[in-house]
């Protein structure tokens, strides 16, 4: 009898999940109800999926509202009616249109107008599919209105938004958050009525006992509705069924493409390759995944034609078919990739392909997909209220001062110290935490469906401009919709741009290699030497301090070693304590046989019985715990995200333990292995995924090895990487580049290089406006180099403030005129009232004036660069108050092994982490006086005593230690060094102290 029910997907309005709504129905003996969220269908599919578990017949609808003003409720008679409602809602969401007072004519959906609206609009005629909703509160007025005469049009419309008083209070808080007002200022019109609750069926029937015809009408309406989606294990994929129009043609095409790919990928095609290929093709056809492969092939084929770089990752990288179709660059035969991770008969969903494109190219690929296929949408996701965020929002709603809100967010308080308002914030914060706040977009998921997407969901239109589903990837998979992941990655843009830089800086070199010739790179001794020495700054995935440290400890000098390292570095392995154990087993012969369980060692011999890759979870579950491959895959998927809380996952976990006990394993062993699985799997890479990363790493390592300067320019122009731009500029300098500050005649918006001369781009001038850059470059391209400051001012419309930035950074140094004199000239040429709309029609007449002799120093320039660029181009050690008292650097660490060293370092990056006891410790990477990088560790007592205070130079005293050959300094004392006072303000007498710290 409930035809107007809300969940918390009625965003910032509803208060309960779809499962809580079903539970509420079960408790009140409600056998059928209609889910009608406000302008939203996020909960619909899961509501249908779970309804049978609660003995409820699910019916779907939408509550169409302008803000909180209810226009009418649409109720789907069937799946086609649900699609009609979704079409109608989506049109209004996309165009941001208000709903008209009168609903359109729906062929397969009912419309229920609220009693109040019918009275207000004086509506007298209704179609066969239109009804008037009467709530319990409306019964008082019904006998006195003419609406009572429309007996066959009246139905029960008792809205359900709350379970109890606490829910109602939470609802009011959500409405205040939504309207950004104090709770005391929330208009009552913005709230739902407190009586919007579910009553037991007998109570509802009793309330309408005098109007039995209303109950009968409602029952008749509900009986005529039926909705069905297939959530069974054997469901068919709902993606685009065929690529060419029929299955047979698709299968022929897939086989043909594989045959064409064989000679490209393999010099010799042996029985192992052909057997693997036939096995995969058979399963792909049987599982109905042929079109999925062909669509991915279509996307990457388009990318190659456009000259776009891409990397195929995910479990699909375990596939030889994907390798032959050039979706991935990972050879599963070479790496002995686990077939069942990629595909098996138990696996309902197709293999996962994450296809990375350059951030510059991804938009074009996305547009191509939307243009190429008939039914396409982006996949949605929900941004939920998080602990600190909801406390801040509620604090504002209750009118708490910022200081009190900060205390609550920090969690550093005792409940006895808090007043009533603060306690309410915490109480309702717990209730609202985890509720959806607004709809967003999945990082890269795209759905390409057989049916129109509105068959499953309404769509909204985020700023990206593409229709986006109102449900997430978990629900999509439940109903058989499998996403195509089109992602962006800056690493690929670095490769692409390096080749472009090479084309103008060393045109003769660009023809000497193929960037896709991975086999050559894998065996290149120069490249492998970089890996072994961990000289990987700027290189994809291998440049972080942790990765450099791991490469040294594992003595990695091969592609296969890098594949393993790419996965070992993931949080799961280190969290389980197995990273250290892996290193020990790698370095100590016989340790694996001594320490590993025989079954584990048999399952994973190449990784010494340690779980390293995601498929290892499947192997352990299958061979160690005797789960079938389907159950093993549930376990793998359940280790992360929403899926972990599902009952399917819990059943598999229980079976894992039971099976192990039946095999006679001790509980200590069972739970030790389970803990490894649990801590590890959510973060793990599939081996093929790791291999894909390693391929890209080798491409970047090759470019760094042979074209280091061009590569560093590309790194800088694409947002750097793990470190700041300053550090990559330093690295380029160490590799032989001459670094020049921005220049009017040589620089571009981004960095550029001529021979070994690297000119910084205008983009580093933080206060220089984009339009000024555009004008400079456009004018220079059209009419040639600038001859003088006067020539520049005549040709480029610019304000005195913007021109001053360029002069101060010495961008006019080609004039050979001191920048102080140029600033005088600039103020004579321009005034603050100078109009900037267009260049001057006639050159300014030269004025004759006398300027006092001025000069600038290198020291002054360093501080100007620090101000304008954020870093100086001189060594930071040159501007210390007190020069370093020694010349110790990285090169001396070997000599000081197990001894104490006094060393200076310029801070590059700090990683703050916590011990298992929750105390803070630091790992810091620094550059020494000679430009070389070294690493330090500050254990909790030292980290607490000596906190890092921002950028700058620090003096350390500590012990040089070696862990598996990786040298670092365990710090005992640390002191930040003072920079000299800025010479530009030295005469201002703002401080009597000789030095100031630059933070």
C-alpha cells in the first residue's frame, strides 16, 4: 500500500538505505511497495535485487519534484514504464528544466498527483493512468472536497521517509546542510512532515476503513505492476551483444584478428602459444565476451590511428587474445600469467581492461566512444558524508564557532568536556556518516549497452557533459553491465612529449628507435643498470623513495624483477609483513624452503611462497583451501570496496576456514594465511597489471637513459611526478642541462630546450596571467622576436604589474640592460591607467631621460626567483647564513657505514607514517651539497623532538645504516638552517637578526 517511499538516495532528504527500507517493510508486514526516490534512481536495482530476501514485491517509480515541491509520483507498470520514467527524468536533469504541473502521457506508467496539488491546481479531469494520492493526514479534509466524487481515481499515498523521531531529526539536519543555513533558520516548507512514516498494514487499513474503495484502488494498481531484472549467477551480459551485428561474424572477426596478430607478436609460433590461444578463444566465445574484446580492440585501434599512446592493464593483461589484439603489451606466455585470473567458467564478469591514455588524449577517446556506439554512458559513483566533513557541516548547522568545530574534527577531546551542542554534532554525525551526499563520476568507467541505458537508470549530466548513470560499478555488475575503463595518466604524456621534443631538438635521433620495441628495452644493459642503481627519477612508477629503496634491496636488474617489485610495493604486501619476508627469501638461499608452507611454496614457487600478485589470492583459495574458482574470485573481489560486506563474501570466508580445518591445518596456520589474504588482496595488482606498469616503466627508463634532457622537459611539462618541479629542474641540471629563467624571446608557456639550454616556461610565473602569455606567444609568432622593451610594450598589451613580473625575473636580459633600469623605463612607458584592449597603433616616441646607475646581484636574483617561481635556480646552499661546516654527502655514506655522520641536506620530500602503535615517524629524502640524493629516517622519539618545518636545508647528525644494501641515516639530531636575510629588503631594518628562515 506504500507507493511513495524514499531512501537516502533522495539526496540530503531521505534517511535510510534501500535495505533498511525493505527491513522496515518486513517488520510492518508490507508485502509490496514502490520505491520512489526524489529525482533519483540510484537505489532501484539493488532494491529489486534484495526485495525477495525480505518477502517484498518490488515496484519502481520516481518522485518528481522541483526542489522539495512535489509535482507527482510516477510508478512503472513494467520495465518499459521504468524506462519511460527514466527518459523523462533524464531529459529534465540534463537540461536543468523544471517539471510542469501536469505529467506527460506515459504508456506504461501510472501518475499519482498529491491531494494538495490537485486542490491547488483545481484539476478536474484525469486519464486512465492518473490517480490522486491521499495520505492519512489528508483524510481529515477529503470529505469536504469535491475530490471525494472521483472515487475510482483515489489511492493511498502515505509517504515513507523516516523510521522514527531520530530519523526525522537527521532529515532536518540534512535539509539545513543542503540549504546551507542554521537549523533554527531552516524554513518549515523545506522539511517533510513528521508523519511520513510506515505503519503496520492493519493500522493503515484501519485508517482508511471508511474509504475501502481507496484501498481497493491501491491494491489493484500495485497488482498490475511488475518489474524484473536478472540478478542470477548465470545472467547474460547486458553490454552491447555484438560488434558486427551477429555473433557468428563477431567470432570469425576475433579469430581473424588473432591470426593477424601472431606474426606481429611472435617470431616463432609454437604449440604452447597456439594451445593457449585456442583455450582462450573457446572460453571467450562460451562466456559471451567476444563483443567485449572487439569493442576494446576498436577503441585502441582508433587510438593508434590518431597516434595516441596507451597502456592496457587489468586482469585482461593476462590474456594472449588481448596481447594479439594489441589491447595490451604483456606477453602471457613469457610471464606465465595465470589463465584463471583472466577468465574461467565460474566467472560471470568479463576480464577487466584498464586502458590508460595520455591526459591530453583521453577526452578525444571518450568522445569517439560516445560517437561510435549507440548506447553509451559514463558510470556514476556516490560521494558519501565522511566523518570530518559531516562534523564540519553539522557544526555550521548548529552554529558552533570554528574553533570548536576544529576540536571535534581533530578528535582531541574528552566527552565530559563537550557541551550539549557538540554532543549532538557527534551523535548525528555518526548517523549521517556514510550516507550519499551527491552523485559523481567513476574515475574511468564507461558503459556500452545493448539496451538504452535508461532501461536501467536515469542519467544526470555532470560538468564533463556526458550522460552518467545514477548507480555505481557494483550495482552495474550485479545486473550484468560491465564497464570499459578509459583512464588518463601523465606518464604516457611524458613519453609522447619526449618524442615531440626530440623531433625538434635532436631530429636525427627520433628515427633510431621504436618506442614500442619493448623487447629491445628489456635487454638493454644501460636501462637495466639504471634500474639496479635505482637512478629512476622522473620514471613511471619507479621513482618514489620507497620504490628506489625496494629496487636496491631486491637488486632488481631485469624486467621480470621489476614486474614483481611493482606489486610487492603495494600496501597489502607490506601491511601483512610479507614484503620483508620476500626480500629475505630472495636474498637468502634456502630460506623459502625453511619458512614457507609446502603448499604455498608449491603454488607460488617463483615468489618464494609469498603472495605477491592478485591471482595469488585465487591460487591460495583454490589449492590451499579447496574453494572452486568461482568462490576464489568472490574472495578476490570481496577484499575491497562494498563487496566485502556482502553475504556472498562472508559465506566464502567461512568455507575457506572450514575447508582448511577439514584438511587438517592448524588454526594458527589457517588464520595466518587468511590474515595475509585479507590484508593483501584489496591492494594487490594482477601480475599482468604489474607487467603493464613495468612495460611503461621500461619505456620511460629508456628515454631517461638515452635522451635525459628531452625526457626531463616532458616530465616537467606534464605535471612532474612524485616530486616537485624544482627537483626535476635540479635533476635536469645534474644530467647536463643549462637552466635559464623565462625569456621573452626564447621561452614558451611550457618548458622548452635548445641543445642543452633548458628555458623555463612562463607557467612557473605564478602571478603571470594566462592571457598575457597567450599575447606574447601570438605576437612573437606573427611578427618575430622582440627587439627591446619599447618594442615589446608597443606590440603587446600589458599592465605595468604584469610587465614588472617579466622584468623582475630577468625575461628581458637579451637587452643587456639592468633590470632595475628596465623597471624605471617600464613605469615611464606605462601607467596604471594604460588600456590593454589592443596594441598601440603607433610606436611611442622615445623619451630622453637620465636614470641613475643601478645594479643587481646574483643573491638578489635568487630571492626574486624564490618569490616569483617558488624556487631559486642557484644552489640553496649558496644562500645560507652560515656555510656548511663540512662537505659530507651521499658519496660518503659507505665510508660512514655503522658510524655517525654530520650531513647537510635540502629537503625534497617527507613521508609521514605511523608505527603499529600509532606513533608518528618520518622518512625524508634530501639533496646533498653535491646535488646527490640521500635518505633519512626519524623514528618516533626523534620525529616528535625534531619536526620538519617546511622546505629548506637541514643539518643532520645520525648513524649510517644498511638494510639489504640500501644506505640511509637514522637521525639522532636535526636542525633547520637559516637563509640569509633577503638582500632586497636588507635596508628596511625590519629585523636585527642576521638571518631569516625560509619555509
